[in-house]
């Protein structure tokens, strides 16, 4: 196990006082008997607020600062600046007598206290609390106690598989602990996800503190469920919702489930590369003004490709109209833990935020969180809504992974993300050096209609233009996988998407760059051959709605073929009302949702897509024999 280290800075312009106190605190640290789970504390002196800010900006080992306000001018501003830069740090203040420090989130210390050991213990305890994983620790202790299991699940800690001549190979592949951490609600010491009162509750409180929420809830069946829970909380009995056309399909599903009235915002598009971006700000503001009776606004930030809204003015406008805001941050759980990535949605006063903790952080797949900062939050009803969607047999290893992912970001998120940025920079430089592939910048990717909207790009998501290679992105994706053992995130027709997560390593960088260099050397267009630039046909315009999505989905329907009996589009579709959601994937943005009228443009778009041999899946089509068909509302055309 690697050594754990933490640095604490005493910020004071009084050299004599600071030197003496730092020396005593380091003496306390040196004389302490530490167990392997504790970290080694080192105390240093920061001579002024400028140096404190520099340490917070550069030192990934920094875990706490103690501000000596007696000697510092503008101590409150210095503390606020550091809190904005590194909100995870523990902050302490030795106050100047008679000064009001407002609502600063700091612990107060007595400068005249002559017991450095007491101060040392305070700081040690605070760091240990952040470093706790109450649920994961309890799960580990239970597993290591090796209790006999006479309860579910039936594999009984793996005993049903271990000695089987038929399935022991699965046990060996998965490993012992994947089975003996798979427990049930019978183990009461592990608390209840449905009604937490002990270790799960504490783990969620620590997560709320780390991510900047009033309340945090763990979800073990993905952000798809998290979005539906929030939609049920605010629109369970119906009501109007303003939502991005390009939002995740779980939000569209929730519209059907709860009978909501959707106000769809057309997605922006960069047709050259096939990127769908945020909705232009003015379009969102106009929709808020036109629909003040809406109960909820749903936005996605950042997107799959890394686009981030300038959320603060949009959220403020929605709140002024009395509209709650849900921001889907499935791809942005890391956003709070580095100043280059802030502000995140909670910083901008979003009421509800959903995050796929597993996408960019260290949690297991399906492990997600719901963060709540709604001042009107009804916690009792929310728990009931959450329980309607949560299994009564949750996966305990998944809950533990959420606990551990939170701890990692709280203790080392800043330094790990800085390492991600460094790796992303290495990849960008190395890929561009091939002179065949290039990493796109924000200006290349941004749909033109978003100019001036303050859109930013997550540096951990790299989009690589492959146009000059002469290969399609799909061909390169297969070559990387089959010839070089490298799996990337996704492709458009002419871009590769590469995610730089906490799991990125220097050796992976070397292998990826080596593979791309070899592919560049063999590329048919790398010797100056002319390359034709393809563009993406944009989604057809949003058409009218004949009824609510719920009524269309559950109403009487009939099946209509996409193809005419001869050749071309079946014109019988035009004017019909879709009963299903039809989604080309990627990018996963609906062409039709239930209740939407099928126009000629939509019918021809789907026909061309289905027959285009592009590798794009079309979710929602059904097959009658081998014929693609759409389910449409009976009696409406």
C-alpha cells in the first residue's frame, strides 16, 4: 500500500509565531503512533494569502489551511478565495477579536491556546472524517468476520460455485470478494438503502458535503432511474416540463410515465462532425418566458462530447419564473473537484443534479448519485418516490464503490484531475503530431448558433478528427480494437471520442499514441490524397404534437411499414402519430417521441438512415418479418 500524506498550511505573516507553532505541530505528528490506515501529516508555513492561494492551486497533498486573521489583512476574502478554488479543503480561522466573519464555512481556533497537541488532534480528526468510508469499512469488516450465511443470495458468498465442476471457472474469474460482498438486507449492520439510519446515511452525508449539496442519495440502478425519480417528484401528477430535445432518453421515458406535457427545445448541431450541442441560451430563456407555468427545466451539462453550459444565468432566469431546474451531470461527476472545471451545476444553484459516478470516477457501473439543493425539498415524499424505483435487494458492492469514489475525490480529486489534464495534453500533442489525426478544439466543435453563449469544453473528453486519414471513424475504431487491443468510447462518422478518466495511465498513453502513429503511416490519404468532407444530415425539425406522449404510448396503435410495397418511403406514415420513441444511436437523440406527428422529412430521414449502412442503430423500430415498421396511434393520421 502506498503511503498516505497530507499537508496543512498555517497562513500567517507573523514569522516567529508561525515557526514556533508549525514546529510544535510537526513534533506532535512525529510522535504519534499511526496505524496503516492513517496518513502522515506535515505542517508548513504560508507567509501570506498569496502563498496560501498558490499552495491551493498547485499542491495536491494540501488538505487543510489555518488562517491567522490577527496578522492577515482581508482574511475573510483570502478564505473565500481558497474555498472557491478548493471547496474540499478543511479551513480553520484564528479570528481577530471583534471582527464579524459573516457566513464563512470555517472552524474557529483560539490563537492564544498554548496546546498545539489540541490543535493537532482537531485537524487530524477532521481529515480522518473526510477519509472515512463508513459503509465500505463496515462491509469490509463484515466480510472479514467470515459469518456463516443462511440467507440470500443463494450463492452464499460463492459457496454454490466454488467447487462446482461446471461453474467454478466463473468463480475463479470473478474472484472471491465479488461474491462475499454480495449480501442482502438480512445483514442489518450494513444499514438499509431504502431507509438509511447508520452507515449508509453517514456515507450519503459525506457525499453531500463533498459534492456541495444539501442532500445526497445513492442510486444503484443508474442515472436513468435517478432522472425518473426527480421527474416523479416534481411531475408525478403531470404538469409542464421544458427539456432539451437531446436530453437522455430516460427523461423522455419519464415524460411518458408521468403524463407530463413536454416543451421540447431543439438541439444545436455541428453538421461537419456530427456533434449535438447545448440549446442556445436565448432559446432556453424564451421558452421559460413563454411557459411560466412550467414546473421543471431539464438540461444536460456536460454533454457526451464535453460541452458545458454557462448555467448560472439560465438557472437564475428559471428560478425567477418559479421553475425548478434539473441538470443531468451524468458525464460530469468530477466537475466540482478542480477549479478548471468549475462552476458545476450545484455551484450555479441547480435544484437537482444527477451524476453517473461510474462514468468518470471510480464507482462500479450503474452506481449513481442524486444531489439535492432545492430549498422546497420534501424529503419524505422524495424517499417514497426513490423507493418506488429502487430494488429491495440492492448491490452492496455498488454502494461501497460510491462511498469509496466520494472519498477519493475528497482526498485526492484535485491531484488526480490535474494528472488527467496532463495526460490529455500529452494525447493532444501526440495525436496532432501525426499530421493525419488531430484533436478538435472548442472552436472546431461548437455549433455556430452557440457563439457567445459561454460554452466551455471538458478537457477530459477528446474528440479526434480522422477526416484526413481517408478512413471512416468506424474503420479506425475496429482497427484499434482488433489490431492494438484498444477500446475507445464512441465514434461519429469522422471522429473518435477518447475519455481521459481517473484510470488513465502513462503506459496507456504510449500504447494509444503508438497505435495511432502506425495507423497514420498506413492511412490511404496520409500522402496527400484529396479527402471529401462529409457532413451529417441534421435531425428533421421538431413537428407538432397531436397528444401527450403518455396518451400516445399507451393508446391503441397499429403497425405501419417504413418501406413502401414497391420502393421508397411508405407515404402512409406521413401525418400519422408516433406511439413510440424513435432514437438513432449514436447520438441517442430522438427523431420522434410518442404523440409527435410524423412529417415527410422525418419519414425520409428514417428511411435513408435505415438503408444507409452507417452502423447506426435505430431504437424503437420494430420488425414484422424482416420489414422495419413504426407503431403509430390508431385512428389518428
